[in-house]
């Protein structure tokens, strides 16, 4: 073990200005959480950020997308309730919606979050961070040449939390088309007249919900059924909801090329069904690529641009000496802010324990193991209906070799659901592990289910036996009473 | 054991028309669930109902109150979101609200629910049911004299699920005042100009939320702080919400008398602070009394009008032979539909097991034990903010002798909460059992927390250790991320 006395020295001391116990590359929520836990363990920490402190999530993903979507969904909710819908006589105020978004992204100004980094006693180092051999990181300040980089040294750990970027397909005319990605999809303050969205995953369906809700005539082009990682009915119900909201949902269609001859004019997409589609903007939500191309992976024997393969404590495999961690999107386990934060908390604690020479608690569900990454990853899409799932789908569970039973319930049976929204339409599925009598996965689709999901996450991550779940009484008349029907169906 | 061959004989056989395996008195949700489980065990069942099949809950409590409240809350939710509130330019449509309520109570017509009783193969016997010695029940049809009663005999069990009635205080002028109870509070289709509500519990605060929301100038008169069984901040926040909605909330005030000299005129309340209050209607929500005064308890050695003292299977204590069950409100454990249904499911299964001579599973958390009644009773009030709690409050936990730690978190810290509602105001508390490292109770107050509660109920009833709860990741950015802050605070 290295001498822990030095861990109290931060750069403010002057003496060891460029040596830290821990260096975190990337100041998004994941990097921030890793820094927070390392600081809580008494370690000195530098956080390197090339762009905005707060990362993609805070400025171009979760936060602005929910800020923008919530007005659409709140009005949809009110419109579904007799007595209330009569009061919704106006239309959504796009100016108010964009102003709301601007407030939650603090006008893309990161001083508040930079202040938070300072408040936990970590040093923020602005610039492009690159590994430079074991435990070394060079930071090139914005606008400077790489040769002017400052070199930081880590006594204990370097954590890469650089996230991911949109992956654009290599199509003819893609550059000329200047497509939107999640960035323009969340930072635009102008509603395109016609918007084409390419993709069928979570980003695509949320963006279609949003922009159609704000008045864009939206076309969704997906090669495969929507939300392919969830139970099939999730994508089907979301597709139906989008269609009813006016979105032109086209499944099984691929884009083969794009043209935008006039930079100020419309974009034309050619499709593999032989047709073309003209739109004022086109957005691609066709996947993500790790932001690891230019972070010096080659200096430690790894391949630039690759996802990082990590162990249960998020230590990168194949790097000697156990000092490099991969947290959040870059490890490709689950490209979700909350799961990255979970990894960061776990790894931050593990870094602290290792630095102190304490024993690790890295067995299944231990304090230093990211066990939930394998069994209980929750995900919510703020569409209408909302789609929420945790754990394995029925197909995933079977493929993983579990002996399972699948139970399906229509929310229309649940009085609390109908009271919540007249004509409530929703569907729930529970996948049971027959050998252990616990839940492997739960999926809810319907208005308002985004807050219901955590009950399932506690059940799945907690491995609460079915026999005990029957004592977890849901209030009448809430939507949560879906549990009563699921558990009853499981007995039959 | 009695001969199970007879259990297949229902009254339709003609032969044993008045003999059943199980007789259930009261066809509310509780009685229905008991009947359902007894039928599932292959037992013949008669269900006796003197009023409407579906009970208080379906026609004058949970169902109409939520049907009426939901439009008020859906509009409040939309008004809290910038971009959406601008579309809410009209006012709530009371006609639409009342029509909604009428649909959910099926115009106080119980034929649908009577059909359900028939569909499970139980016999519905309409009339006042009264015990007539062990295992015997007389049923006096509506409008008939008691002497014309039909006598039913139960081979195995009689379950009393007659519920409770409003308890009116013995005040001068109370009859003349013709006060509203939960009945008029939920079945009225007229909004009083001025409404005085007496009481400070769940019914009182929901009714104040509702009628103020529908336009009545509402005064709430409570002797003690609101919602006395929840954490103190719940009542405080609900009081503040009511005040901001325009309700005149007066705490620490008692009514000493009432006058309504002109039956078509206003009612005047005299108060113990020396003042008077004039209103167009006055509603009392001052407690409940068991509907056991006229059900023949004296014929089996019990006291008419008393609550029934029951064991873990809901068998009434002090009655020889083990055949009388008390389910729902009458046993005074938790006057909540969902908890009564839980008791009914549990007792129904126990009745089935006992009838078959099977061993009971009535240890803690067993299939035949109502263990959750003691540890994990959930409750939600559909007020603005909503108030939701499960298990013990900090004070209750201390009083019960637990060594506890209390953790408080303001929802304002949770980005998902703010994104849900601009300026979200809410509070959460978690009570930890320090000896077992599990949760004893959780309270949430804030908009939309009613569906969040079940996550806590699963944690409390499932006795999920804190260490494991840290692996139950809540989605970013949902309101459910309050869990992250609670668990973080618990580590500090």
C-alpha cells in the first residue's frame, strides 16, 4: 500500500500540485459520483473535463429531454380525465417549454456544477484528458495544442467516465444533410415543420413523442420493431401511442441516402422501400459509440475507440497493476445515467477501500460489486404511454437458461388505473424464476408507470420471494394495485 | 374434519339450499375477496348483503372520492409545469367531474358486482345478516320483518365483513344540522357555496381538497394537527397545500354545537374559541364505528357494537369452535380497503386449509398470517401534495421499543422531482431499524408520490436489508431517485 498521508494533499497545497490519489476523466454525473465517493474516502481527486461539467446527461440528454417531455405528458394526463380535460382549452406553449428546458440546463452554463466539484474538495481541470501510460493523464486545455498539455499523476486510480457519442450510419449524403442527434433534439428552440427521426430505441421514441407534441409533423423510421430490448408489447404500445398522437410510424424501413442541396432547404431521405421522404430536419438516434477514441488508450495497451471491458468493481480488464477504471457508458454495460452513477458509487468505494488496504466486499451484491448491472437494470422511457422495465425480459430470461413463468396482466383490470386515467391502457408482465421463486424481470407500460417501476426494482434487486411479495399490499385505489393482479395470476 | 364431499353442493343443488361451507356477511371488497378465496378452495359460499354489493368503498368512499379528486389533481399537476400550464385556460368542469364519478360508481347500481359474485359460483343472499348462535346466520330480506328471516347454516366458517359507519359526535343540534358524512361528501352532485368540514384525518383532508377544488369555499376544523397517524410533516404539508388552495384551515378548534333553524337555510356552528361559523353544508369526518351493532354478536357471546378482536388468521378470539372470522374494518386493525382485502385473501385461504384439514402456514409472513397488518400497512391520501406512508412513523417505532435512526430528505434535492413539477415541494422520511438494518417505515409527501409508495412497501414488507437496497437503482431522472438521497443520507 502506498502511504496514505499524502492523500490529504490537494493541489491547493502547492507542493504536489499535479499528483492526486485519483484522477477522473469526464465530469458528467458518473465522473462526479466517482469523485464524490473517492473524496468521501479521504482521497485527493482531480476531475478532468473537456466540455461542460455535468456532461451529456445534464445538457443534451436526460435532463433537457425530460424537461421538454414533461409538459407534453402532463397535458396528455389531464386530457385523459373527464372534468379536467374541459379545462385544457389552450395548446402547449412552446416558448414556455423551451424556457423550462433552458432553466434546467442552466442555459448550458456549468458554473453551478463546477462549484459543486469544488465544494466536495476535488480539483476541476479543464481540457482534453488523455492517458499517458500507467497512472498518468495529460490534459490539453481548450484551444491549446496537445504539446502544451499538463501532466497529472494518479497514486491510486484513474477512472474513465467519458461517456458516449451518437453513432451516425455511413450513408451517402449524411454530412450534407447535417442531421440532428440527441444534441439538437434537446437543445433546439425551434420546432421544425416536418421532422424525420431515424431509429427505434429509447431516444428515437422519446424524441418523436416530444417533437410531435410540440407541433412538428414527425415521421419515425425504424428498421426493426420499436424498443427492441424491452418486452415486445412495450414497443407495440408505444408505436400505437405515437401513431395516435399523429406520428407517421414506419417500421421495417431503412434510410439508404440523404440529400440537402440547399443548406437552408429541406432534406430528402431515400428509403429502401423505394420511396423518398422530405423533411425540414432529420434526426438520427441510431446508437452510440464510446468516447474513447482520443483518450490515450493506446498508451496502456488498449484499443482507441473501443468499449472498456470491466470487472465487478469496474476495474478495466487487461491493464496491469489494477489502477484503471471504466465507468458509465464507456464500459457498455448499460448506457443509462443512473446505472453509470451506481457503477461510480461502487467503484469509488472500491477505490477507497483498495487505497486504504481494506478488504474488498466484491462478492455478489457486496458493497464493491456492481451486481445490479447483471440482474436489475431499470429503464424508463417518458413516452405516452410510458414504458418501464427492470431485469430480464421473458426472452432474455429463457435465453439465459432460467426456468421461467411469464405472467401478463392488462391494467384495464385495475380500478386504480382507470381512476387515474379514463380508459387507461396499459400492460404489465412479470417473469418468475421458477427455481428460486423470485422475479427476474418486470415490465410496465402505461401512463404514469415511470414511478411505479421502482417497486419492481426493489423486488428484483432485493430478490424478494413471491411468497413474501404477497404481503406487500398495494393501496387501493392506486395504479400500483397491478401487483395484486400479477401475484394473483402467478398463483393460478 | 367434516366430510369434504358436501363442499361441492351449492344452493343450486336444491338439496342443501340453506347450508354452505362458508357464509360471508357483507359484500364489499373485503367480503368479495373472502368469498373468492373460499370458492377457489372448492368451498360453497353464500354472501349476505343488506345494501349494495360492492360496499361503502365502491359507492361512498375510495372509488368515488378518487374519481372526483383525480380531475382536481391532474389539473394541479399540469399547472405546475411551465409550457403546460399555459394550456390550462379553462376551469374544472364540475359536470364532467360528477359524470365521471357516476360512471365509476355505476350510478349506484350493483348489478355488475352482483354478477361477479355469481360468476365465482357464490350465492348472493340479499338482506340483513345476523348471527344466530354458532355457525348460523339469519337473513332478513329488505323491507321484511326480522321474523321472516331465512336461516343459513355454515359448515366451516362465518366471516363478518360488515365494515364501519361514520361516527358522529354527540353535539347539540347535530340532527337538526343534517350533516354530510363520507356518503354525501362523495355522492353529492351539487357544490355547496360554503362547506365546513369537521375532522383532521384522511377523509377530512381529501374532502377539503376535493370540494375546494370544485369551487366550495371550504373551512376545515380540526382539533389536533392534521393526519395524526403519519409523520408530523405530512399533516403540516397537507395543511399548507390546503391553505394555498384557499381552504380556511383551523387547527385546534372544536365544534360545540350546531343550529339549522331553516331546513333549507345555512347551518351555524358554534366553536370552542367563542366564534361561530356559517356554512351551507357541514360535513363530519370524525371517525368510524364498526357495523356490528345489529348482527347478532350477542348470540355468540360477544358485545354488539364492538370491534372484533382477531388472531393472525382473522379468527375472532373468544368464540368457541374456531368458525367466526372478522375481516376488514370490523377488526379495527387498519380501516383501509386494501388491508381488508389482504386479510380476506389470507383468511379465505386459511378457511380453505382448515376445511381440508391441511396444516396452517400461520407463522410470521406465512400464507395464512396477516403479518403485514403489524409491520407494513400502506396508506395514501390523494391530497395536494399527496401523502403516503407505510409501516411505522419515527415516534411509533421508538414507542414500540426499536433502536432507530431517522433519515429526512427534501425532494427539492431530487432533479427528477423538479423536472416532474416546477418548484416541486415534498419531503421524505425513512425510519431504520438499527439492529436489523432494515426499514421500519417510510413516508413520502409530494405531488405524485402515491405510486412511489409501493417501492417502500416492498422494501418494508420484504425486509430488504439496507445493504441490498443500495443495489436497487432508481431511474434518472424520476421522482423515485429520492431513494438515492435517502440511502446516501443513511450512510452519513
